[in-house]
């Protein structure tokens, strides 16, 4: 009878475990979809306002600039009042928690509310901020609350090891629901949060992540955005001859530059924080007037991206999602003949007084420091997506240069195979985000994001090279933040 | 000065580490390519012999049957004489070693020679045997030897923890070079060998695996087999609408059946071993006459696959590689109109007196028990590829049935999207191999193998469902082998 009792308990626990993981995945998918929806609406409203006032350039400028300033200020204020724990990415703190440090109140309901509202308003502002890190934090809080809400789960996660198992799965779900990338999500969360990883947690995270990604994409089908379940940033690169072996050298160069660039980003971000902290008067002033710093940064950034001003030379009117979609575009922008769809994309990146190379360079340089500044704001915001966009832009730059240099492809004999600049953009995005976060699983994330894996070797080479260089020069952005907070 | 000395030592070690991982990847790639080449030549010789004698059916039969009997007998004899440690897969033993158990002589040079020669002859015979497990073992031995050969490496891997780091990387390289699947290789090797995994080993395995996969595929380009670096079993499925959401149910059914099928395979394999062991006289007889058992099994299997006999109803003349390529085919076999290439593929699976459904069922049933028997032979051989082929055949069966049932696709409204049976074959292959080995990373392996990731959700669902069921019913094949050996 003791045996039977034991078996019953074990079975009941396994059953509960499954249900819990399923619930976690589904609820995070719903949350992710709802948040994406709201954020997109905010960004549309911003653009709509700008377009409506097209007869009054000054009003246009005011609308373009005040919208982010108000949103960011609200986000900063709300987060400060409700829970200051919601500030920032959340991955560094989750890393600390998973190592056994108890951060009080970090996973409370109050923090959850602050993080969700703060994140929606921060991203709705249109500043170069990300959703990935905060989503890992949100998933962990949802997991914690789910286990508390449903009484019968309480038993499972009472002891510490099970609690950390649950949080590890939650981190995976967080990344996965964000990108609809279950495999990459699991791996990325392992890389950024764990030192030693229990392999039995692996399928738990996997299961939950698949549930999450499935529901997340299914919602898009139900919402008539997509015909069927597909990748988030689906690409249509040629697969019969995706790249030539000689092109791998150019991909290695992307890796090298992204490695140095990633290290520079981490260094620059830390210097911004240290600068603010070093000047005592400045610190005092900023602490007294909490809205000043976010408002100033939002003002500067949105002034610079104003589409009638400098913005026209740096694709300023594009949201991050639009920018990624266009940078991953299948066509070669310098090719000459372009159809209507293509022309529309190119028009964002080409200016009568300039060309796409100049635009891309300005885009990269401006967004580089703006992203690093924006991430230091006291709002819930991640660093992954801004860096991802930067990397994509750099990759596109290299790809377009290659395409201009070798119009018929690099092969001297046989059938010419043109270069695909979009493939370079994918590799660049993976390499720079990998360099900043010290992960190689960004490569898997881009395969899942684009729905294509033909560029696997170029991407892996770029990511590995970038990682080697940035790991040698700087800590990861998350370790850097831990270092700053200490 | 102490600091400088320290730094020098650390730097020197990091440098050596890199070089070691690079060398390991490259040498395993060369080995894998050379072995594939030799095995393919053996299999071609077998088929050539069969075709040359086409006027004398009896001689044809003799040639078709004696060839494998001789090869398998040689393999069994050679392995027995040189090193009995080379028998079997190698993954169970590597799992044991990585948990800290010392298996004497298991990684010696003698075992390496026995494993390589034994594996080439065993696979050259054409029996349903795999190369993955043995390759993990071979990679570990090569790593061990590399570290001994190059004097300066000796320092690095003297202590135990570094030694196990090296072996973990080697396991990853072994899988990766086999399938040209670096990411899947790393994950698969983690899943089958580790309980707790040190995340810092992850990039080591990754780096080495990427080097290996790169060189492995580059050799194919240099050898004029491929135009550029591509996937090993490249598929060309439609990506704009790879599957309908409703089709996911069919994929879940594949997962359920593969889960039960995988558990049955593990159970059946164990029963075969126990049967041989239980009958004392049989055991004694077999030990005395070591060639009898392998020769009998080889004789039975090749008699059954004889293309003029039963083989014509079960695609008996195809090698495993050919079978995978054809099962992953893009076309629907029941469609009616077929071009020349298609007709050739279908001709292997269709018989005037039968249809493709019957052929597939016979193929699955016969190969199921033949694979389980073949794996018990005392030769170096793995279980992954035979099971992979079985799963692919089952998936193709479900896919073709679906295509016959819904000729215009499952959607009732809008544009009809036909069903892609090849996608089902890919999911089936991943699900069954995942069920037998208790891994979810088989999903990643199939994406890398086929070069397409559009079917990510169906594959993940099938693999997860299959894993849940088979983990509930049976241990993994590797744990089962450990259990048998105890």
C-alpha cells in the first residue's frame, strides 16, 4: 500500500507538472500576443498623428517628439511608483536568482503589473528598446503566480530545486513566446541564465516553449494576419545555391566586426551608466527629477529620427519590426530594376541626395549610441532587439557592398549565382546579438525567426567568430549590468 | 611577474584549447568523409555484382546474400580479435564514462582501429545499421589520442574535469560530422550523455562541431558531389504554406504511434538479447562459433531484401541513404501525373501487383524487426539511422494516406493547398528516432539534415508527443543497453 501511495503521489505530480507547463506556455503566448498588439497600436497611432498633420511641419515635429516623451515619462513614472524592480531587462536578475540568491519582491504581482504596463508604454514610444529580457522576467513572475494561484500546485514548487526548475522553464518560455522560436528560446535562456544545467529541465522548457510558440502563432492565424502558422520574419531566399564557399570569408568579416562592435556596445553602455553616476550633482539632480533624464533622451532620439529632418537619411519612420522585415528582404537594393513592392522598401533606405550605403551607415551609427543610451533609461526594456536590428543593418551593408562589388556572384566559372544581401543581414543580426549577449544560440533564433536554415554555416561562422572576439574583450551585457549593480 | 606568468599560462592554454578543438573537428570530418566514401563504394559493389549477374538469377541471389554474410562475418571476426570494446554503439559506454566510471581500454588506439574497420565492413554489408553511435565513440577515441599525440596538449587534459570536457566536445563532434548537423549534434550529444551539463562546454562542442560539419560538407564540394555547401538530405518543400493548422492533428497522431513504436523497438531489442542469453546451450554454441549468429542474421536479412524476391515489395534494393532521400521526396506518390525523376522514385515503392501503401507497410514491418535484430550483432553499429528510416517510412505512409484522403488539402474554404507527404516523413523520422533515444534534439537534426525549417511546429509536436509516450513506457535504447550489460 505504501508503494501504491508513492506511485499515486508521483503520478499526480507528473500530471500537475504537465498541466502547469502547458498553462504557463499558453498564458505567456496570450500575454505576448496582447502586448504586441497594443504596442503596434501605439506605434501606429504615433505614425498616424504624424501623417495627419502633414500640412503643418512644426506641429508634425511636436507630435513626433512629444509622443515618445510622454510615453517614456509615463513608463518611468509608473514603474517608479508601482515597483522599481521592474526597471531594466530582468535577465541579469534572473541569472542571479537561478544561482540561488534571494531577491525579495523581485517576482511579486506588483512588479508584474509595473513591468507589463511599463513595457507597453516604453516600447509604444518607438525608442530603440527590446522586449526579450523583460519577457523572461514576466514569464518568471507569471510562473511564480500560477504556482501560487492554483492551490494544488503549491505542493510541487515548495522546495527550492523544483522552484528553480520552474523558473528555468519560465525563462525559456519568455524568450520563445517573444520570437515564436521554441528551440532557440530554450537554448538562449540556458546560455544566459545557467552555469550548470540539469538536462532533465531541458524537455520541460521545451514542452512549455512549444506550447507557447504554437499558441502565439495560432493567434496570428485566428486574427487573420497569417494564412497558416509560419515564421515571424519569414524570408524567401534562394535555397538551391544560398551562398558560395568563397563568400564565407565575407561572413567571417561580419563576425569579426560584430565581435568588436558588440564589445564596444557593452563598454559604451557601461560608460554611460558610470558617467551618470560619477557626477554627483547630476545624480542628485536626476534622482530628484526622475522624469528629466528619460524625457531628455526620448526628446533627443525622436528629434533625430524625425522623418522630415535627419530621419530621412536613416529610415527614421520605420519601427523596429518594419526595419527587420526590410533588412531581411530578399531583393538586392542596388540591383537597378525593382518592382513596386521593392521600390517601396528601397524608398525608405534611399534618398535623392544620398544612397543606401550612406543611409545604412548613418542608421547604424545613430542607432548604436541611441540604443545604448535608451537601455540605460529607468523603464522596463531589453537590449536584444535593438542590437539585433543594428546587426541586421550592418549585415545588409556588407551584403549590398558585396553585391555591388560582385554583380554576378563571386564564382568565376560556371553559372553565375548572384549574392543574396538578405542572408548577410541575417548573419549580421545573429552575430551582433550573439556578441552582446555572449550566446551562440542566436543562430538558432534567426533560423526560427526567418523560417530558413539554408544559411546555417555562414551564420554559425559569423556568430562563433563574433563570440570569440567579444568574450575576449568584454563581459556580456547581462554580466556587465550585474557588475554595475553591485 | 607572477601575474604575467599566470596570464601567459592561461593564454597558452586557451590557445591550445582552440587548436585542439579545431584539429578534432577537422580530423573527424576527414574520417567521416573517408568512411562514407568507402561504405558507399562497398554498397555500390554489392549492387554492381547483383546487376552484372542479371542473366543468372540463382547466382544473383548468391551474390546478393553472400556479400553481406562475408562482410558481417569479417566485421565480427576483426572486432573480436582486435578489440571487443568496439562492439555496439558506444553511446551507452560514453554516457557511463562521462559519469565518471573508468572503462579500461575503452578509448585505446586498438579499439579505434577495430571500430573503424569493423564499422566500414558492417555498414558496407548493407544491413540496416547506423553510424551515429559508433561515430561518437570514434570521436572520443580520436580526441583522447590527439591529446596524447601532441605533447603540448598533455598538460591541458591531465586533470579529470578537463578530460571530461574534451570528451563532451568529442561526442558533439561525432554526431555533427555524421549528419553535417552542428547544432543538432551538440544538443543530441548533451541529451544522450549528460545529466548535468556545464554550459561553458557548450560553445566548445559548438566550435568543434561547426569546424567538423564545415569541412565535412566542403569535402563534398571539392569532390564535385555538390555545387556549394548544402544540407545532406536537402528537401524542396513548399514554404509559403507548408501545412494547415488542422494537419497538426495528423502530426500528433504520428507522434503517438512513433511513441509506442519506439518503446516497442526498445522492448523488442532487449527481448532478443535476453532470448539469446537465456538459452544456455544457445549462448554456449554462439560463443564457440562466433561467426554463426552474425552470418545467420545477415543471411536472413539479405534473403528477405533480395530484389527479385520479397525485396520487390519492400524497396529492397535501396541503401539507407537512398531510402531517406526518396522518403523525403517533395512529390506526392499517389498523385497520378509524374515526370521522369518522380517515376523512377515511385518505381521503387510501387509494384504492378501492389501499391505504395502495401509496400510501405511491408517495408516498415520487415525493417522494424530486422533493425532490432541487426543491432544485437557483435559488430560496431548504431541504431539511430535504421530507426530514422523506419520513422520516415511511417511518416510517408501517413502523409500519402492524408494526400489520398484530402486530394485538395484539408482546408474547406479559400485556395486549396495540397498536402506535402514529405513533411510527414520528416516528422516521422524525427519522432521515431526521438522516441527510441529519448531526445527532442532529433527535431533540430532533421532541420539541419533537410535544410528546411518550415515544418518546425509539426515536427516539434510529433517529437514531444513521441517522447512523452516512450519515456513513460520504456527506457531509452542507450539506457536499455546499459541495463542489459549490467
